[in-house]
C-alpha cells in the first residue's frame, strides 16, 4: 500500500507509525519504501524520511536488495549535509554488496567534496583495479572511476598521474571525448611534445574531435577550424533545450523615453582572476544614469577577495547562481528584465553556456572572457577591437563584430607590492632576462625552440618562465641542453600573491610572447609594470590579442611580421640594453595617456555600444548568426591541423579551404555561405 496524502479525518502520525511498523516487521517492499521516502521528502519531512530508511535497513539486512536502500540512504544523507553519515552508509552498502559500483563511485565523490582528494583517488583506483570484468555495466563504471580520478588529479596539479589514468579511460572507450579532452590538456600543460599520440585503440581523428576550443587555440592558428570546433562544441555541450516553459518578455522600448538600459554580466570570474581584474574598474566607471548593471556569479564562493567585493559593490543587482539550474537562472534573468546579457565565460571553466540557449535577454553578447567566436545560434554580438578583428577577418566569427578601442581592460587600482631585488628571486643581477609568464600550455615546441635560438645568440642571458612543477622544469631544461643551451639558464617563477607577482615582473628586461595563443592579461600586466612585450600576430583571435595590447600601449615597433623577425629583434635587444631601455622610456612616457589605460573612455564606448544594440532590438533588426557549412569547415580544418604548418600565409590558407570546399561541392553540392563559399546553392 502506497502512502498517500492523508485525508483530514486520518491521523498522519498514525499513518507514518504504521509504515514504520511494517518496515520493522519486514512487510514494507523496497519499491514502496522508496516511494514513501520520496513523498515525505516532497512534503519537507526529511528527518522522518531518513529515519524510515535507517529503520528499514536495520530490520531488513537480509533482504537481497538492502544495498539499494543503503545506497539511497547515503545519497539522502549527503544531500542533507551529513557527509560523515553518507560515508558510513556507503561503506555499509559496499559491505552488503562489494561489487555495487555506484557506491564505490559515490564514496569517492563524497571524499572529494570533503577535500579528501587522496582518499577519493584511492577509492576510485581500488575499484578500477578490481572491475575488469567484460560486461557493459562493469566497464561503464570502471570508465567512470577512471575519469573521476583523472579529473581530480588534474585539478590537484598531479598532471603525470592524471595523464596516465586518463589514457586508460581513453583506451577503454575512445568515443567518450571528455577523457580525451582532459588528456590533451594535461599534455599541453606539461609541454609534452608532440601533444598528439595514438595507439591501435585510439585514432588521431578521435583525439582531434575531442579537443576543446581552448586546446585548439594553444595548438594551431586556424580561425576557420576554431569556428567549426566552437559550433560543434556548442551543439554537443548545449544543444537545443526545451524553452516551452519560459515566458519571455517583449523588447522594452527604452531609448525614446530615456530609460536606463539594464545590462547583465554572467561569469564565474568576477573575482581575483584575470577577467575580474580586467573588468573591475570598468564596472565601477559605468554611467549609472545610462545603464543599470546586474551580476550573475557562477564561480566558487569568495571570502577576503577585494576584487570580488568591489565588483559586487557597484552592481545594481547581484545573484549567486550556483546551485540553480540553467532554466531557473534564465527565469531569474527574465524576471530581472535584463536588456543585454553579456557572456563573460564563453567555453571556459565553470561556464554556464546552457543559460544563454534559453535566450533570457533580447540581446546576448560575447565579451572579455573568451578569446574567439562562440559560433552559437544565440550570441548575436562580439565586442572586441579593430586590431584583433579587422573588417577583412570578420568571416572567422559568427557574431556581428562591434569594436572598442582595446579588447583588454585594466584595473588601474590594483595593488602592487614594492619592487623586489633580483636576488630575492634568485635571479642574476647582471643577466639580460627574457621572461614569459604565460601558462605552460601556451608554450609549443616551435615557440620554445625559437627561445633557444635567442639564448644561444645572447651569451649570459636567461629565460624566466612561470611554473612550479619539477618534471616540467626538467623536461624543458633537457630540451635546452639538446639545443646547445646550458639548462641552468632556464629559471622558473613559482606562484606568489598577485601584488608580489606584479612587482617582480619589472625585474625582467623583455617579455617574449607565445604563439599561436599569445599573452592576454599577462601582456597587460607586463606593460603595466613597464616591461616591453615582443610578439608576432597571426590570423585568429588568440594569436592577435597580445599585439592589440602592445599597439594600444603605444609601442607598435614591438609587433613583428614573422617568426624570423621576432627572433632577430629579441637577439638585438639582448645585445643592446640601450635599445630596450628606450622602449621602456616610451612606455613610461605614454603610460597614463595610452589607449590601454583609458578606462573612462572604454566605459563610455561600451555604453555607446549598448545603446546601439538596444536600438537594433527595439527596431527588430538584431543580427542572426550565420552558421552555414560550419561542420564542413571543421572537417577541412581537422585535416589541415596535423600538417604541421605553424605560421601560414593567409591568402594561401584561405585558398586551401576554397580548394577543399570545391572538392566537396563536386561530390555533394554545398549551400552558399558568406565566408569562402558564396558559389554554393542559395
């Protein structure tokens, strides 16, 4: 007999007592137990629901399905915040049925949630080592355990261990792309070249298909492939959610009446993070007579975070959306009557891409958090600058491009520690210091070999990199030695608090940019501290960002036209300190007047763009992303990416795509698109 909502003439206490009595007498079937617990939980009666599970388990411990009840009890304990109780219940579940895979998986997850990473990994490893039976279910759970281990080890910075575990998961099922995606990322972060390997179980194409858009950005300067990948990534990650339950509001006509435009920023990075540092002062400078600013935060909880506190303080509305479903976040944004919603994450960590698929605001914008196009059907605009995306390169983006003076905002109020001495960081006083503080994943083999040429031609100079993993240090020093450079000339900077990091940047003489994913906020930080940056731009967003910053700082002579010019200039500066000192003097003279640091001007320009977008919305003239043929562009790029061409002639690059499109069209006619195939069918 299922428990139902008691009628007014029935004593609910008596009904519950009767259910407990049946549980004690072993007369309550498992299915009815679960239904009763669900009903109690829906009525907010979690305590009696938990007691009912505990009672049933205690008096039905010989039931062949007791492990299911024990597992459900553990899940409910964890949901109510009793992690210790959940751990005990999961251990009991395993004692009842040692091969019950969900209990092993969940026990590791609870350990992880309790910050017991070592116990979590040990739990999953033990399970994976004892779950080799060739059954679909057992293999599925073994794969799940391996992927959890890889994820946790990667997050903990144990990259070698994560790589090994993730490879086991890939060979178990190479069609599961999440394991391959993280495996590729761990190899990039470890500077393990070549990044791609394959086996008899895993093809190169399977690994290519698993690459995330960010991984590709560090691997190749191929903006059409990045466009195609972003399109496929969005389809897989977000898809087409059911929007029938949403009641969107019509576009509000505000301009004629002078009403303020309501702008929402959605991000996990409104905190002490490169994006938070970039946006903080701009948000403070917004003209509140023109715009209302709302923040939707999906990052980790913050305490003692000055940047986070500053951002929250200037918001007209703030909502921590952690724990909320995508559709509930969308409903909140609709209720807040946001006119323009800005995606400040794109496809980065902790992003909430699914929220935007519900189109909770009339205008959706890609800005500041992601280095490229999102190729989604719901992002109408991309805000960037004319250097990163000049008009002739708009074909690489699905959004309509609107421009500000410089893509990279800076916070002129950031705390900077007193300048240290070189000795404090173990650096030689008299050496010319080449530095690169980009993440290790941005260093490619070709890039590192260029640096070795520079060091070989400038005796006594050193290379100062950002890194705190000894295996990576040894790997790079070994490559240096193989290229005739004393490995002791490679120095590594460990992580320090941001104010101290900014201060130590000024100890270097020249910042060497990476390619194809160049410096972004790190370039702005270097220039803020008076350190010149040498860069060579490419075709795509990630490879042109640094040159945009350098140009906006007023030192365009530091932008090189080729890899050869980059090496030659770096060597010339290393041999002539007066030349680099002259560039530093230019930076100092233009520091407070250059475009890079004109935050009031940037805030005003953003508000002009908001008005332009609002006007388009009110007139029913919002742009529609053109996503035609992007699967085909992806497939062509997937072939081209392994040909090993680092820096390409853009005309030849486009012709390559046209030739491939023509070959495909000859087999199966393609639709016309506004990029490289206007000849197609209308």
